[in-house]
C-alpha cells in the first residue's frame, strides 16, 4: 500500500511496486532481450498510472506512519500465514 503515508510515497517506491506488478503478471523476474523493451515500457506505464491514481485519491483519514506500519507487519504475517 502506498497511499496516505507521511511522507508520501516516492517515485522509487511507486516504480518498485510497478516492477513487482509487471513481474507478477508477465511471469518474468528478468525478461529476455527480446522482451526487455516491452517489459520496461509496461513498468513505465504502470508506474505512471499508479502515481496518477495516488495523486488523485483523497481521504479524511489521518496519514499513516511508515515506522508504525512496519512494526505491525510481523503480527499481520503471523495472522495471515500462521507460525513457520
């Protein structure tokens, strides 16, 4: 989740999320040379659409704190996946 954080999501964070998405839907962790251009273009397009979405959203909820959310992550993972 990248929306409603203080400080706001950076371009690098949005791009990293776009890369993760394109990897997931394409099935490529690293595309072949033949697919590299299409892959990179898709990452750029998804990053641009994501930034546009994030910048367009509004909320009356208070901004979330990154450190607080990171501290909650292990508990959420335990609830979701159980003990390892």
